[in-house]
C-alpha cells in the first residue's frame, strides 16, 4: 500500500509538534510539505518552530512554506498561555540551519494539489486562513484534494470560548469559507481530541525515549505540570494525523456544519447538525476516539522516531 501523501498546515504549537512527530514517523504517510499559519503564536514563531522541528526530527527535505500571519478579517489572537511564548512549551530545540521555502503557503497548497489531483490529503491543524485563501484563489482545490482533514471545531463546548474551539475562533470567516466550499470536511473536533490526554503512564514512556523524550516530548506535554494518573494535556492535533494513519480509531458521522460568524457570544461556533434535515452533509465529524489504541499507535511510532533522533 503506497504511503498517503499529505500537506500539513499548522501553527506549532505543542500539539502540532507531537502531530508532526507522528506524521514523520508513520510509514503510512508521506509529508509533501509543511505550511505555517499564525495561530498559537505569531507566524514568525510558528514557522521557526516548524523549521526547528524539521531538523530535529530529520525531515529536512520537506519544504516549510509560511503563509498567513493573521485572520481574514479579525484581529489576531493567540494561545501563548497554553503553548508558551515560544510556542513549544519548554522545548528548546537547536536553531534551524536549513532555510524556509520561497513563496507563500497558499500557492504551495494550490500547486501541490494541482500537480497530483486526487492524490494529496490536506491536513489543517491550525486556523484555516491558508486553506480558505487557497479555496478563494483556486476553487478547484476542493476537487483536486484527496481530502481535507482538520483538527478544529466542536459540537459540544469550546476551549477558546464556551462556544468555540481555538482554530475556528481564530478565523471564523476562513472556517465558514472552508466548510462552504463544496468538499466534505473531515472534522476532528474537541469532542474527540479531549480524550487524547497525556497521562502519567504515557509521559513515563515518553520520558524513556532518549533525546526525543527529554528534549521535545516531555518539555512540551509537561509544560504546565498538569500530568496525573488520570489526566493531562490533550494533544489535540495528533488526533487528526492518527485518523489518517488508522481511520478505525475515530468514529465519523455525517453532518451539516455551519460556522457562526456573527454571534456576539458564539462567534466561531461550529453549529453541527447530525439530523441533516434533507441537506447534503458538508462534513464527517468525529464522535468517538479509541484512546487505548490511539496511544498504542503514537508510542510505537514515537519509539521508532526516538531511535532516529539518537543517531
Ligand atoms: O483547540 C486546539 C487547537 O488549537 C490545536 O490545533 C492547538 O494547536 C491550537 O491551535
Ligand atoms: Ca495547532
């Protein structure tokens, strides 16, 4: 079975970093490119973090192309209180020596999808500004993409606000464009990803993974000191990557998702209707996560990556 080609649009970000480790270490996936967006921290930092992660993990041949610094219309927000000012928690990776790619993320996304219609899956684990701009620039990307999987949204409660998840709330207009573009969005939301908590048992296994554990994984997941036997920081973004590796991990249900852009208290809410009411679904929404198998997958892949990082 050939590896699934993917482009990851991200805002590293603690959980973005753990998602990149998973994607890089999985033989089921081939990363064609990383594109960055402002989100958890500003674009300069998310891009620098992506460049540092690329070299630390050893996928220097994969282009990293920066994109949008902020939202289409809204003023910028960030999640530095979660990810730290650097964006990678307590991880201090060596400075990147390899250069960022020329050009803009939106053009990279459009041209990569154009060059291989039906072959490349776009994975968005940050605000959807780059994806929306790609759709606006070249609507055919919705036909060329093999699929679009996002970490974002929630059909229950938010994390940025009671109603909205961060990636959507950071750029609701972009999300509305993406969900209204005619493709079927695979939405892995907080309803699923909140289950991906780094417990003490998980952290203990990460700690034993050499430099990958001590220099990246633990400084990331241990940043707030909230790891306990029963709970810890949820590594949301890794759920989107895990879904692509093993689609049996997350149950998906068809729904119509509308993004609230006008609500005073609900801006960025993904209003999710599983009842459809005669409408064509625009999304497949994650509803359950097999947590045990999720962690089995991640820790197996991380152990393999750890060996390559030691070399
Ligand atoms: O709500 C979780 C999402 O917001 C993740 O992508 C995290 O990195 C932040 O961007
Ligand atoms: Ca993210």
